[in-house]
């Protein structure tokens, strides 16, 4: 009788699904597979970013570490631009926080996908490298989030981003000044690639982008505010325009859209 009960318990245990956060070589390799195109894109963009890092006085090693710790194109470029202009540590910290604020929302969304009982360190490691692309492929997977899928993608994406920045700095040091100036134009292409897709989908976003360009130009010559540093003006305009957009054109929730 006791043997029968023991075999029944073993059958129940074997029937239960494994922990969704347990290591799976298959899941990790799937993450690496999906991370290949992301890594290639990151390398190309961060190479251009390395030109900005060179202008800010970064060595290849410093650029590598900076990109390894801050895998965000807009936030990192803003930090490099502020450092090049001689901004204070506080200004760099604030603009980096503002530019990367959307990743806080992405992290909250991913946190809801973890299985109960998932150790905290998994959440912490994934939170280190939440980017638009990595968030997209991770949130699209059905069921509970297996962190090793994201680890597989990060294992390729993060080194590619950091290596691209370092090589961009090296190229900037080796190439003639005219060539470096020409490569710097690629940074504007990077930002156009960031703002054009959402602007085409949403007229409000397009209007706010145009408004930000206009106000940035006006504030450069406006008495009073023109005396502020570039970093301070950028922070003030970013907060003011984003707050105005959120108040005047709030995004409707799914329940509000259903009621209409």
C-alpha cells in the first residue's frame, strides 16, 4: 500500500510542469537566435554613437564600458553630448533619466509576466538591459517569462552595442577629420529612425516633434533661457513638452475605448 502511495506521489510530481524560470538550453538558444538581427542593428547604430563619444573625449575602453552599462541610443547620445559641452554630473544624470524613462514602463510590463516564485535576481538582471527591441521579442512570447530567453538575446545584443561604440571611437581616431564629420551625419539618421515611425503613426507625436524643434531653436536666442546651458535647456524643454502632451492629449485606456 505504501509503495502504491509513493508511486502516486512520484507520478503527480512528474506531471507538474517544470519551473518557468528554470534554465533551458533550448530557450536560451532561441533567445540567441532572435537576438542576432538585434545585435547586428545595435552594432551599426553604436558605431555612429562612437563618433559622438570620441568628440566627448572618451577612449575606446571608456566608450565600451559606457555602452555596456547604458544600452540606450537616445539616452547615451544625450549623455555624450552633455559631457562634450561641459555639463555638470547632475545635468547628465537628469537627462539620462528622462531620456530612458520609458524603460521603467517596459520593466513594469515585464514584471507582470514573471511566474510566481521567480528569484529577484532574474528580474534585476533583465532590468539591466530592457530596450525597445529586447522588450518587443520578450513580451511577444506566450506564457510566463523564462528569463533565459532574454539572457540569450542580451548575450549577443549587449556586447555588440558596446563593441560598436568602441570601434566607432577607434575609427574616429584613425580617420581624417573630414571623414569623421561625414560619419557624424549618421547620428542624425539614427534619430530620424527613432522619431519618424511613431510620428507617422500618431499626428500628436508628429506635432510634438516639430514643436520641440521649433522651441529648441527659439530658446537658443530667447533672453533669459538662452543663458542656461544646453543640458539645462534640453531638460526643461523635454519635461515641459512631454507634460503638455500628456495633459492635452492623454492616451485612452482599453476600457475607455471600449465604452466609446
